[in-house]
C-alpha cells in the first residue's frame, strides 16, 4: 500500500510511528505546518516539541489501512489505531501536502 506514497511520506510515517523525532523532521520543510487535535504547530521547533510528546501518554498499535494520491502534491494515508486512549479505536487521516519533495503541511484528523 505504501507504493502509492512518495518516499518522503513513507520515511516520515516510519519515523513518526516509532517516535524518532529527528528523522521525521528531515522530511519537513523549514516552515512546515502540522495540525493535530485542533492545535497548529508551525516550523520545525514547534513540530519537534509536538513530535516528542504526541501520543506518548497512551499505548497503541497502528496499521496503515488506506492511501490516496489526491494530485501531484497532496496525499492521504489512513491509519487505524487501537489502544488505551479514550474510545479505544480510531481511524486517523494523515493529509499531506508536499513542496520541493518535502512535507509542507500535515493535517491529522478522524
């Protein structure tokens, strides 16, 4: 299923899944924007802080269940999460926008 996604997105998702902050940051533009749980993080310093703590209070598994190429710059990866967070299971859409072969924007939402 990863065949539908550019290498920069699969590299980011792999790093994000294991909470490996620095390799995830390499995939982003310097002025990248991430939106998660109603909060917006701008630039690598804010995103670094978010990555270091995102989901850390929970134990969960994640499975990539769908991908979509919207156009040359936009892609969607859907992950199914199950764990000890409120609700216990959720499908999250990771909506990526690329610029110059890096992630310029990531919006994570159900």
